[in-house]
C-alpha cells in the first residue's frame, strides 16, 4: 500500500532494506516537504500503523528542503 501511494508521487524515492535480524527499513525521501505532508494527509501513517511488529517512524528535515521519513519494522 505504501509503495502504491509513493508511485503516484513523482518527486519521491522509496527504498526497502532488509537490515537483518528481522528488521526492515523503509526510507521515503521527498524532494520537498509539501509532497511528504500531502502523503501524510492522504493516510500514509494509517498504512504504516498496519505493519506487524514494533514499528518506529522518524522524519528528517534535510538541508536542501527535502524530507526523509524512515520507517523501521522489527
């Protein structure tokens, strides 16, 4: 569901990484904060809350005006 939401956003990159030990990182980087805000408004966090296990979400505001959301699922 998260992947399909990002597919409609031309200015975002989505990277899934299996970090071992049963952990997965999902990094979602948007070229601008407005795109990230729009995905959150469209229910991104609703989909994140459906992930199994312990889930942490962090948002980094980058110097170039972009935003990166990191979702860690254990």
